[in-house]
C-alpha cells in the first residue's frame, strides 16, 4: 500500500493489519484457507488445460456443474477431499498437486497473511511495504 494512503487511513481512524488479524484466524486456520484456495485454483486451471467444461467434469464425477463451480471457488461447503478428487479426475497427478500448491504459495506475498485495512481497533500493524486495503473505505463518522 502506498505509505501516504496508509497514513490517511490511519489518520481517519483505520488500522492496517493482516487478514488473519482481522478475522481472528489461528495459523492453522490460515494455512487451511490457503490450501483450499490453492487447490481450487489448481482445479480450475487443470480442468481448463484438459479441455473440460464444468459440466463434463461434473459428469465424470457423477456430480453437478454447480458443485464443480463451488469447488473452483473454494466454497467452504465443499470438502477438500472432493476438490482433490475433482483435481485428479482432470488427469492431474499427486506430483502436479504438490507443484500447484507450492506455485500458488509463491504467487502470493512472502507474508502468509495479506494485509487488510480494517476498523478493528488494536489489530497488528503490518509493514508499510506489504500492505493493502480492500473493500470500500469510509471515514468512521460516515458509518
């Protein structure tokens, strides 16, 4: 985040911290979310690379297109087992899975918790060089 923007947000009463701080996630919960999103992204890429539509993959799995869409979105209502099964149904291997998980991790910031501007008081400060604000920004008096 631009240091000037961070200063303006903080002057308006906002705190800049990590997503994990904002949501109160433990390191294990944060890792699980990272794994789910990495696997979901790998599934979508592998399905597209295999030339399969969501409908075709759903047929292979005896499931529905909407369920495949939820898998690719990392929806928490879909188990990691089912997402992994779908990934393997695209022809991906275990080695592909390991590569995909590590590649997704490297695409993200070295800090496992992407920072987020929040109004939550007392959240941990993140380094200015690795900060982002997401969502709509409003002054505290506007809320």
